[in-house]
C-alpha cells in the first residue's frame, strides 16, 4: 500500500473558521466532496488498497485536515466516510468506518465495512488478527443484567448474574436473523436465548413481569405467614 501525503499548505489558516464550517457541514445536508477546500480538507487518495488509513485524519497542517481515502472507494462511500468523520470529530454519535483483516477460505486481506451507530465492540482482534466475515459481530450500546448473591456450599455467597441482555448484529452472518439488530439474552451463565426480535423479547418481558407479580404475591403471603406463625415452643 503506497501512501503519498499532499504537500504542506500555506500557513496562517483561519482554524476557527474551518471549525465552524465543518460543524455546520455536519448537519446542513449538502454533499461534502465538492466543497472540501472551503472546509479545509485535502484528500490523500493514493491508497491503492483499502487500509487502516481510510477514514482517519492522517495529518493536521495548520488547521487543514489531510484525510486518507482509498482509490477503490466509490464517491458515495467517500461521502459517507467524510460525513462519519466530521460527525465523530464533533462528538456526534455516528456509524464508523472499519477496516478488518478478512480471513475466509485462505484469504487474508483488508476488508472495508462499517461499525453501526452505538457500536461498543473492541475490534482490535478483527483488525490485527483477522476474522471470518460471518463471525464479525457488533455489540450496540451497553448490556443490561441483574445479579443476586447465590449461596454455594464450597465458596459461600457469590454474585450470580441473570438475564444479561445485549443488542448485537452480525451483518455477514448466514443466519438472516443475525443480520439485523437483535437481542441475545443470557438467562444464566452460558444459557442463552438468541436472536430475539422485539416481539420475542416482549414475550419474555411479559413472562417475567407475570413472574414478578407472583413473587410479590409470595412476599405478601410471607408477611401474612410470619404474622400468623407461632413457633413450636412459643
């Protein structure tokens, strides 16, 4: 992969002006590619293959950005990359360009894809060691779970997690249920309910809500039983 950076730009650039224009460009809906000069952006397009430099600011030059974009990318993809980069620069949650090392049937080459908005997955291994496309997974947002202190005769009380739920998507999976955002629910350790859609998850919630009603009734009966109970020696 060759990488040739553009020559330095003239000094005394209005950095604040560029910043204001870039922030405005994030939301005005107009294409970015035709107006990169006025936004203080220069492209480094001498990337002959998709690589790690795609969608990153390769160099800051007195307020100008030099951004790496592969020559393999179509204009609409370049526009999408630039939009994501601008939004991310200003702390706006967005999808992110991702270049992984694809390992499929002996292949070992960079593959350009996207992290969905809210992706919380550390893709370091996917980038460095590679992965099969079917195994690429994005966790979206934080997981939710609850825990209770459960007694074990050998170890004593220990926190045991139940009902750990995570939104995720595996965009290249052969299972179509996994290619759209879904919930995987770990009922207890290593016991999973996978690929739950909104309707299936609603069913689980309804069942648990009914069970919570039952537990509340059990608590009320416990209070009554305690009030009525007399020990054998009382």
